[in-house]
C-alpha cells in the first residue's frame, strides 16, 4: 500500500513542483541544503516518504524558486514594526 504522503508528493512532482520533507509541527526543512535537494524524482520521493522512508512521517514542503511558483504566508501577523 502506498502511503498517502508519498502519493501527494508524487502528484506534486508530476506537476513540476519540487518537494522536500519538512517537520509537520514547525514547517522547518528536515534536509540540509533543501533548496537544492528538493526534487521531482519519484525514486527520491520513495526514499523519503515510502514505507521504510527516511522521512516517512514528514510533511511536504514546496521549493517555490525551483518550481517557478510563489507563495504568500497568511499566518499570524508580524509584531508591530517587524514587516
């Protein structure tokens, strides 16, 4: 059975979005050099998110620069004067 996270990461990759594993509670990358390690290669995704993957419980991060996309963070507002 294919893990749901691996299925989602594979879907993103098939659509040209470079992905990498992140900590689901902090959204911090779990790889050093994630900016260049992010990938669309299915064999790497299996190593990360497969049943015996090195980051099988990680969330999925998107490398926007590599993917040619952009994002806006609509989380908590920055403290006054910290924009």
